[in-house]
């Protein structure tokens, strides 16, 4: 079951985010501004617990409120540490999603079985997905987002993302429950297409850098001009950040 959430600010820039109920487990908690809708759904649906896929505010935004309800929670230890430290986020993210309140509550953990939680670092270091092996469905958080995603946050690890995408593709899922794209069919083929595109892109970026091209020139040649989100986020979530994140890591040795 999908719980789609958007606010007027998110709609203005074309963003919405979904949480999912998979085998009685809530996956993600929406952004802070969607608290009332999310808590209403939780009361009606009575999930057995919630998995927070990663610390970004459109996924963890209501984790503190869920903990206060006494709902068991599961997240990466690094995600919990980040929420407790409450990192500063860019102005555009505060504008679109709001900022997650500080996480002070204790966490009751729970067993997601028969589901499994799989660490999938890349988009963030603390990223998790939830795998339903019986139905071959993966609630994938921000692992996928699309085949050709030409923007990234500076803190992303493209190499890590490729490894995680390969690991999940190897499970041969049928369906991805993507936090922003919704339900994605042909999941295994889509994941493999993303791996191929990312590897090609990384190869081109490294090759141009080795030939002495500047970051800006590489961005223009490989990814094109900056989209609106790259400009309004002052480069935080941008094509330039993707180029920079790729160049920060070593070229892959095949
Ligand atoms: Zn994210």
C-alpha cells in the first residue's frame, strides 16, 4: 500500500514522496510537513513497526513522532546518530520539506521477518532497503529514483550506489516501491539499466578529467545544463555535485 504525500511547496518544484506499507511494516515516514496525514494513516493501519530508509528529511521527517507513539523503529545506526545530531540542511530542502525535529526518543527495535533489511549505501551512507523475498518486492527508498538521474547531493557515493544497485538487482526483484517514482515494474531490468548508465557516465567523467577538462566543462558535456533544482539548491543537489562526487572517487578498474 502506498501513502503519497506532498505539500504545496514540494508540488511547486515537482516533488512528492511516498511511504509504503509492506507486510505490516511502514517503510519511511514522509517529510515533517506531512505529519498529520502520516500519523492519521498510522493510527488507521496499525503497522507493526517502521523502517526509516535513510536520514533525508523526506524519509525520516516523522520518525520522532512515530517513536513518541511507541511504534517500533528500525534504521541504520548511522541514521539514528545523524537524526540525534540533527544536521543542518540547505535552505531549499528546508523550504521544500521542512526540517526534521531533533530525535530525542528511545527506540524500540523490532524484527521485520519475514521481510529483510539490506544495507545499500550510495545515495547516503546509511541507506537501507526492505526486501520481501516471497513476493520479490523491494521497498527501495532513494536507491533507484530513475535510470538517468543526472543530479546528486555532494555527499553521495556513485561507486557505492553502483555496488548497491548490483546487489539488489542480483535478488531479481519484480517490483520496486520507489519513494519518489512510485511503483516501478520490471524492477531488475530497470536496476541494471541504471547501473549501465551510471557506469558509462562515470567513465566519461573520469576520461574527460584525465584529458584536463574542468568540472564545469565536464558537467556541460556529459550531463548538460543545470536544471532548476540545481540552481535553487545553490548547487547542493545538482549536476555539478554529481560530477564532483564521481571525481572524488577513484576511477573503476575493470
Ligand atoms: Zn534521499
